[in-house]
């Protein structure tokens, strides 16, 4: 009997059947030539001990719930102890892996067989639900029903705060966060929070630099699909937003909105330093540099600084000698577009600047300003040697 290691059972034998025990215990049992004793030390834990033999093994077997936090196993071989630990997370991961269903046509992994069957319809085209209005197909009748609301304009989900209606429940749930301020999705890189997973995904590309949307014409890449669509209009020439006042068309709704202010006279951006208002945000930002003195754009050739990239680009042509603007009448070239426009007035005879005192007209605002000094008597240019003043810089140079 001792050779067979008789067991003293104090719990249900079914709970400690060979299939329940560790493989380590099953392999050691037949070699044990000493007595063994099972002792139930806890109502929820069965402790198994093999004593008086060259090998001692303890096994704590959870008989309450197979999803208990951890099953601990230790095997002692004299002075050498080996410990094995299987965490609940690992058990769940193994369980998920067993339940994963891989699509044979693509890399999609589905948690349930039923979802895999629905997914396969995308590849096989069998048993699809088709829209009778547009012919578009869907893998489930629910998706078809939601789609059909785009044709019927049905919006069965209403916001209890503002009354706005939606065709989809998930769209209503997202909208309600505007009222509650809830932003459950946060960026692990910077902690910024977002209302939707889509917004979070877009934001994360600012950290990763990912630009998955590629222009097929020029290869330029973008982080957002909307940006790619706007960019593609540069190639197609499409301008889908017309102005109802002058019928001028624009590439984006933002460009149209800014343009419409030229008709309405709206100037919503106010300078906090001098009160001057502007119709465009970028214009007020440029203006504010007049007060701050900021000139962030530096010429790499001479170190001179400028308030705008346009000013820097125009200045750099003094170094390169580039003159990209040509007169269509005489062929003369200019480095600045403004210089070409002034020159063209010589051919057209246009003099858009009028004097308030004598109604005399001038080609440029600089010429008008110089003329007005003949009425005001202002002489801002002084000789550093004799202090004599002049109304025109040319007069000072001649002096």
C-alpha cells in the first residue's frame, strides 16, 4: 500500500481528479514510495502534500472558481524550489486566443464565429442586404435600416437638451457630450481629452507624424482625409463653394466665409492694443507684430529679419536677383508683385490715389503722401550737418 501512496481524502474526489491536478503531481506520484496525505486546510482550497519521501510537492488547487485571481504552484526538490505562476490576465489572454477567428481573406480578427460569418459576406458577396434606392449592399439588416434613413431623412433620436435630431443613436450619444462636457478619450502622450475615438485618433497623428492619406497626383501626404480632399482640388481645379453676392467660387467653405466679409464689411478680429479690427485672423496676427516688434523670419544671407514669410521671400530676391513678375506690355521684370502693379499703371494711366486738398491724383500712395506735404508744410527729412529740413527725401539728397 505504501508503494501506491494511499490518499486520505477530505474533500470531493472529483475536485482532485487526475485531470484537475498539476502535470508535475501526476508525474511524481508513481515514483513516490512513501505515504501521502491530503488535508483540506480551507473550505475553498484543497492542499495536497506528499510527505516522507525524497520529493515534497505542494499544490494549491482552487475548487471554487476557475477565474480566481491566481493559481500558485511550487515544487520542492530538496533545497531547490521552482515556482510557477499563472496570472488571471494570462488566463484571459489564452482564452481570448482560443476564441479568436481569423478571416481567411484579410487580416481581420473577430472575437465570435457569428461576427466572422457576417464579415465574410464582404468578401463572398453572399446574402447581402441591398438598398432598393441606391443599390448599396450591407452585411446586416440593421446596417441597411440605418442607411435607408439617408434616403427617408428619418431622424428618430432627439437630444433632450436642444431638440436636435439624429438618424443614428451613436451620433446622438456623441452630440450629448457637447452639453455634458464629457471627453472620455484621452491622449496617453499629452493627456489631452476628446469626445470621440475618431478625434483622438486624428490627434495622435500629431505625435506619431503618421500621414496615411496620399495624393495620387503629386505624392503629398496628409494626416486627415479632409485635408487630402481639399488638396486634390488644386489638381482638379474644383471650387464647389460659390459666393451668392459676386458668384466667385472657392475651394473651401472657410475661404468662402472669409471672402463674404468683403461684402458684409464684418471685421470680427480686434487688436487689444490699438482697437484696429480685421476680417481675417492671420491679418490680426501679422498686425500684432507691429506692437510686439516680433520679426520671426530671418534671411540666411544677411541676417535681416521680417514680420512675414512674404516679406522674407521678397527680400531674398535682392540676393538671388530673381524677378518672376513680367509686364505683358513691355516685358520689364520685377522682383515684387506690387512693383509690377505700380508699373502697369504707367501703361493704363490709372491713378487711384487722390489728394483731399486739391483732388490731384497719383499712381502710388507714396507719391500722394509726398504731395500732401506741400499742403501741410511737413518737412520730416533733416540734414545732419546744418539741420535744414525738407519735405522730400530726394530734396535732402540733392542738398
